[in-house]
C-alpha cells in the first residue's frame, strides 16, 4: 500500500506541474493564436495527454474523463480544425482549474462533478466551428 501512496503522490506532484504548464501555454496561445507555432500547442497537448494517461493508470476516472475532453479540444487546435478563440481558451482554462480541484481532493475526485466543464468545452468547440 505504501507504494501505491507513493505513486499517487508522484502523480499528484507531476500533474500539478503539468496543469501549471498547460495554463501558461494556454495564456500564451490566447495572445498569439494561430501564429504561436506548432511547439506551443504540441507542448500543451502533451501535458494534457500525460495527465489523462496517468489518471487512467491510477483508475481516477473523473480526472481522466475531463483530461481526455481537454486533450480532444487541444488536438482540434493542433490539427487546425478550430482556432484557439477566446471562448475555447477560456473553457480550457476553466477545465484546468477544475482538474486542479480534483487532484487537490483526489480522495473525493470521483464524487466531484465535471459535467459543467465538459459541457463548456463542447459548447466552445461547437460555437467556434459554427463561426460564432
């Protein structure tokens, strides 16, 4: 059991760092948009992917689901299917804040709803695809 606690502690530490990195990357992306260059979005995407993968290994389904949704939005930006509009970046930042809340309360993370944040990401993508 001590190993499991240590693994979770490492995951939480690394995830907190990755969320900080995602947040600063998103704030940078918000200012430069599609002119950022591929490395910015690729870096943000990799961090989101790592959060998703780590939470999957630890069976933290709620964290994994929200991280996966965030990763999907970042993938759409990466493929240039959507622009990193203010609405999209804001929804992503809100999701990062929610992921922080989940890792700070990891024992209760499965009981904390992420439906609103997943919905915000969906709406932001839909409105951006519709040119709103």
